[in-house]
C-alpha cells in the first residue's frame, strides 16, 4: 500500500477583533434569550401542573413536576455558563488568537511524509476571512 487517506483534526482559531467580540456576544445573548423564553415556558407548565394537582387534592410533587424542576436547573446552569462566556469574551485582548472550534479534513499520506504536516493543521480566521492555514 503506497497511499492512505486519513481523517485528521483541524483546529480553527479566530483572531480577536472588535467585530468578533460584538458578533460573539450577540450570538451568546440570543442564546440567553432563548433560554429565558424556555424558562418562562417552564413557569407556565409548572403553574398549570400545580393547578391540576390541586384540583385532585393530592399532596407531594408528581413525577412530571420533578422533571420540570430538573429541567429548570439544567437551563439555569446553561444560562449561567453563557453569561460567564459573555464576560470572558469582553475581557479578551484584541489581536490574540482563541480557539473557535474543531473540524476534520481528509489527508492523503504516503511513505516518507512528515507526520507533523499530517496532524498539525490550524485554520486562522479574522472577521470571518481565512487569514492563514498552518
């Protein structure tokens, strides 16, 4: 076998600019807004469930109510993580490179190839434009 095609990881980095900060913060704030909307929906469901349970004159929290409490907790934790990320993005220095994500790409290798060339691939973005492939 003289050639082999592998799938390799590709690290995507972004150079921090004012535009990146604004876009990232806006995206995170949109996600926070969706979570807050979901929390409002849970409030409505909890009130409806409590009213139904009260009509039946029963004590305790039904399994459905426990599920809603767990879901609320999960959403609150996710919301806090997003708020923390907004704070972190605001503190980033302009011009630094930060990890944006990971992707995969195919690469063809042959005997004698430099292994570092195969694995060490990064894409650098600045304001949505690829500025470097390393």
